[in-house]
């Protein structure tokens, strides 16, 4: 009898494994969800910038997908080289990242007068030319929220998820309450909170954004901002996507329903300070972090 049960379990495992291999192929043939799965993998990688062409009926936009690392500001500078990006729109799908590097990147966005929104860029080539669309079922979490704030005009689709959290030491966020902290660690966090507060004011954000972010510890799920909170914090300046993408060739598609969304992964990066760091001073940066386990998206509060 035990032998029969053992064989049954082995068969069950093999069947589950076969299904797990077969389902992605089926989704790829059906479209939609396969695209979403690729985007989720991209969000775990360092931020990538690309230009979404939309010819001949629209001007296109910048796609920014992934986490902000120490190299991201330079990567954006390299991407911008030789392009006239003034007043362009940047579409964000990001889990956040390094505090100081996000601040540096956000200031670059504001200097160029970029407009910001949340979404996943979809490219389609047709005989009539390239077509672009934006899937609003996307996430802008943690420091991505402060990149969103850098836009001179800001739009958040109804289906998008904008979520905030405290900044913390990245190497101790998995078990923050059990970890030990030095005086230098506390200095780094408080220093970066001060930098973030200064940046928030510069970008036209409200104190409510900092209050909401800093009230959520790393052992809790991220707080998803409601439509009222998006306006209260001044993250949204317009309810019309046409103000950011006025050309007729661009469209916003319906979001793809997904059962779960992974939160951002841990990573450690060095700071990219706006000014030179005095000799002997720490160049480490705090991060906005979330639990590493994949959990269902929290509903808007």
C-alpha cells in the first residue's frame, strides 16, 4: 500500500512539473499574460531605458523598467545622449531602489521637463508603421514614487498601483526587528530622510507623502495610495492622459489581470550624491524595501 501511495505521489509531481512547463507556452500563444510575465522579470533587474517609437501618428515616449541602482543615473545620461528628450513623457514600471540614486535621477528628469506616468509599454510593428500602447496594470513602488513626483505633469491610471514604504538598511530588511544597528547606520537613514524631504519639497510634493511613506515599517506590506491620497500628496496633477501623450497614435490598453505581484528584491548600491561627499564620510545609501516573498497586491486603502 505504501508503495502504491509513493508511486502516486511521484506521478503527481511529474504531472505538476509537466503542467508548469506547458502553461507558459500556452500563455505565449494566447498573448497578454506572457507579456506581463516578462515585465515582472524585468522589474527585478537594474532599470532599463528605451524609446518607444510610434510612427507615423505619435511622437513616442521613454520606457523605464526596473530598480534604481548606483549605475542608473549614468545609464540614463547615456540613453539621453544625442536625443532631444525635453518635455518627453516617461512611463515608469519600477520597484524602487537606492534613495540617493533615485533622487539624482529624479532631478535629471525635472531638469529635462519630463512628464511622468505609470504603465507597461507595448510595442507593435505593423505595415502602417510602429504602434505603441501603454498597459496601465503596472507598479510604481517605493522610490519609484519619488521618480513619479519629478514629472512636471503627472498622471496615474486607475489600474496602476502606487505603493510606499519606509527607507531602511538594505542588508537588514529581511528581519529588520531582529537586526542590530550601529550609530553610523542610524546616521545614514536620518541623513537620507533629510535628503528625501528636501527633494520632495523641490519637486512640489506634500508632507503627506513623506508621512505616509515613513509610517510603514519594512516588516509590513507596502501601503497602496488611494485616488484621494494621490491627490493629497500632489503625485497626480492631471486626470487626462492626453496631456502627456497628446498624439492620436498612442493608446492606453486595459490592464491584464494577475493573481500575484512580487514586491521588489533586495540589493545594495553605493550612493550617487548630488554634491561631493566629504572625505571620511559614509557613501552608503538607505533603500526603500519590502518583503522579498511574493504576495498578493494589497488593496487601496
